[in-house]
C-alpha cells in the first residue's frame, strides 16, 4: 500500500541507518504512526532527510543489485552456471508473480523513498535559511522523485508508445498523500510528470562547475531527461540534453588505466552519478554473484557467467573493455570460464563484488546522442560521437564509415559492449520491442534455453501482492 500515514520519522531513521542488505524495512507500512511535525526545522534537518533519500539507493532493491545487474541477468547476456545457488533464480527463469520477493522489494523501496522526497518538496517552504542551499536540496529531491517514478514505470508499465501510452497503465505518481488508495496513472501521464519534475529541478539546481558525482546535479537531471526523451523517441530532445552534458567542462571520457580505475576504485571524471557506498556498507554487492568468492573459497564460484555471444563481440587484442569487464579463470567447480568482472571489488571494501554502482556515465550520453543523430539521418555526427567514445576504448580505433541501418545496428552493439550489466540492456530490449533467446553453452544450468518474445506479458512486472491487498483501486497487469 502507498499510505498517507507513513511516519516520516520512521522513514528517516530507517533510511539513515539502512545498510544495503536491509530489505525488511521496505516491506513495512506502519499503519498507526503519525508524522512528526518538527522533523524539518532547519537546513541541517533537510540535509539529513536528503541523505536518507540517497541511502535508499544502496539497497539491493534499488541500484545495489536489481537496477544494476538483475535486469540484465534476466536476458540472454548471462547464463546460470551449473553450480549456481539460485540467487535471483526466479527472476532469471522469468518465474515472475505478484509474490516474487524482488518485485515487492523494488515497489516498497521506491515508494518509501518517494515519500521521503515528497516530504522535502512539500515542507521545505516552512524553514528559513540560505535560499540557494534550500533550492539545491529541493532540486535534488525533485530529481529523486522523478528518477524513482521513472524506474517504476519502466518496470511495471509498458514501454512508452506515442500511439498507446495515453491508455497504457503505468504506476501511481505520488506527489501528496491525500488519497490513500491511488489509481495507476497512465504511462503518458507518468512520463509527463517525470519531465515536469526534472524541469523544475533544472531551474533549482545550480550549473555544476565542480565535480561531485555522489549527488544529483544539474547535469545528472539533464542526462536523465535525455534518457526519458530517448524512450519517447524525441530525438531532438535527446540531442539537446545530452549535448548539455557532453559539452560541459566537468566530465571527460576515461581511457587506459583511468578506465580500469573507474571500475576497480570507483573514481574518474566520466562518472556523472554513482551510488556513494562507504566502507561500513555491506550486503548488496552488485558483482557478488558474478565471482562469488569469499575468504573461505580460493577459486571463484560464479552464479552467472557471460554469454559467449557477448564475449565474442569484443576485439580482444585492442578493446580495453574486454580486459576490464571480463576475466578468464579456473572456477571452484572445476572448469574454466569467462566471468563478468565489471565489479572486481574496490580494495577499500571487504565484500566480494562490492563496487559503487554507476547509474550514469558520460559514455551513455555519447551513445544516446549518436542514436538520436542516426535516427534523424545525421550519420556523420552519429559516427563522430562513436569515434570519440571508441578512441577512448580501442587501441588504434579506425574511424566509422557506415551509415543507415548498419550504423543503427552498430550503435545497438556498442551499447551492449559498453553498458552491459549496468542495468540498460533489459530496458533497451523493451523500448526497442525485441525479445531474446538464450543459447545454451557448456557448464550452464537451468533456463539456459529460455526464449522470451517481445510481446510477452512479463516485460511488465506484476503489481505486488501487498499493494493489491491494501489498495482497492490498484489494477493488476494483464497475465498475472
């Protein structure tokens, strides 16, 4: 249920002490608590609330696992190894139902955090202080509200389609809590409100000239706007907003050792926003299931291994992504395998596979703008963006000289090579109207021959059981 009597005090305390493994809170909907009127009295209180919003993104029900690696594991890009522990196994096998834990956890995590963002947005006018700082806090809260609803509508609603989205069911867009049992807004309505929130955020957030990639900045808001425009096939909008980010002096593409350090040490000027883990965080390591090695296991025991087709996409002699994203090793199961090594474990952390998720990087801006140029028949500019990116990835990269459909397909493959296991591929398949078929390979296990059509109803996750039981006005997605 999305109830109007969730205690902001409970939300604050839970979010501030929450570690990435603490999922139980997000299934809790306090029924008898009342908001604390004096929880927001000054700028310091506001910043604490904002920090609570950011803390929620560490959860495995958010970027700690689901939005970073789980969705891509659900595709043909990864296969369950013959010794896998069945972690995320139901989602991998597309055995999705309203009671599936990952589904309910995402819903609960996101709406709890939306409540936090809304409390800031709706109450900041009651405090006095530095106007610029208060506007900055409000702007970040608007970005958070937009991002959270955007994530939800892409998971629980159909892909945006200008012909049908005015009737397609999305998710409730929560700005206030006067209605305890909200109906689902349409996909079109949700996207319109996401855009409204981002536009408001852009007016409130200062033009960031300093590099701070653990908070929502003006450039992050514009990058997210470009992402929204891409879903809507508003290619001019994609070009406008991605260009604002690319042409800033704040960010720069990484290469060579800098590219490796971006993944190992979570540093680099290419990162537009990363989820700011600290050394005390544990339990939601994005890369754990790819290597699955701890202090008692010498050899890696991966739950999921990369599909051969993805590995073979790389020019192994020249592409830095091949040597950074992949590792070939003997496993604890007794056979050799490629392993996904995008989260190789930051040396500051102890949990295997613990690296900061990086939901937005400059590379994505180049790929989005290239795609937008290609679909507006400006192949030369599309190729120029791709060349700029690949000059930072491939030794002695040769300039791209293709156009038309071949160029568009090239961009699709580059998105797969650059962004896989960062939470893009599943959404790319959905927005492009494509299904997939897993190709069985040696030393892989259950559901490795799964085939999912583009019109499969499970591309829309089910509304969770708890929400159905508590909200008389919510409607389930077809097929469940």
